[in-house]
């Protein structure tokens, strides 16, 4: 049983941790902090993982389950993609599929390749 809400995003272009924390505040409507950067009014937490291949940065955002905050993952990811000018991949666990968000905030289904070294758009061979 989990005691947090969460969402995970994969960025094609990695971002500086402080930049992510600032952009996430705007997109989520609440502040987040990380292990390395404390934010006095943080309500959530962000964990950043860098990967060698594909979409080279994973961002896991968590916030308390008992909060009354509702987060529209699609809208948050669209805002971030447009603001940072990077494509983002998100997995919809409820639909068991992946989506790509373009630089302009468009959402489209995506076939992905998963590996220990990252997540990427699947290539047709």
C-alpha cells in the first residue's frame, strides 16, 4: 500500500535540478524539493534519474496521498514540455500504454523501448 500520489516523466533533454524544481512548481501548483535542494514550502518531492540512452532523464514526482490536490498528468506534462522545449514520455498505467508530448504540447500515443539504460521511442526495423 502506498501513502503517496505520484507521476513519472521522461525528458528527451535533461534539465538542471533547480530548473526542474522551478518549472514543476508552476506546472503542479505546489512546490517540490529534492534530496539535494531543500524548498521551505515544499509539499512534494522529486527524484531525478539520468539515463545513458533515449530520453535521458527520468523525473518521479510524489506528494501526499491524503492531500486534496488533484493533478492532471497530461496537462502538467504539456506545460513542462512547452516551457522546457523538450519532448516528454509518460506512461498511462490505467491504459497500459505510453504517450509522447511534443515541444508544442501535443499528446500522441508512442511505442517505446525499455532498457536498463533508458526509455526511448521504438524504431521500426
